[in-house]
C-alpha cells in the first residue's frame, strides 16, 4: 500500500469513530439511561436504605439503653416522599428574579430537611460509646461523595 492509501484509510477510520461518537451523544438522554432522576424508584431507595441501616445497627452492637435513641434516629432519617423536582419549562417562563426566588425556596426546603436530620444525628451520636462513634464515622465517611469527581 502506498502512503496516500494508508493516509486515506486512517482518515476514514478516524472519521468513522468520530461519527459513531456523535451518534451516541445525539441519542435522547432517557435512551442512554443517563438521566437517573427520571428513573428514580422511591421504594427501591427505601429498601436499600433499610438494608444499610440494618447493617449499621448490627455493626454498632447497640446496648438496650441505646435502642430507643436508634429507633428515634432511624425514624427521623427515614426517606419520605421525594421532593418534586423543579419544572424547568415553568421556571423558564418566569423572570430572572422570580426564577431565583423559586430556586431559593427549593434550597430552603432542602436545608430545613437537612437540619432536622443533623439534629437527629447529633442526638443519636451523643449516646454512642467512643468505639461505636468510630464505627459510625467510618460508615458515613464517604456518604454523599459517590458522584464526586477526582481532579
């Protein structure tokens, strides 16, 4: 094969790869399965959380006098109804200040829920022994960081 044919072949392969990449990204999000929010299953999430709580309960080896605090903690952080996601079409119809007020309202609601979870966590954490606190800390060391990107 001469040099021109090799260059043409390499160019065709490269453009074929580029076109296939563009085609994959041109598919709607739901077909690629990239939008987890649309496929969120509250029951499945609650089952996973209950399983993790049971595992944590077993690892902590709670004493009888700690059980009441555990039950109050578990009840407080139990997942409830998933907060409605903002309707982006409706938000886009609002003026910039109105849209920001709505987003701030969503944020305040989330902050309120997180504050009640923190209060429950502090109350429960206070009844744990130092060894149990260490186990608890290890279990929650990576909580919420699953999606964090590495630099």
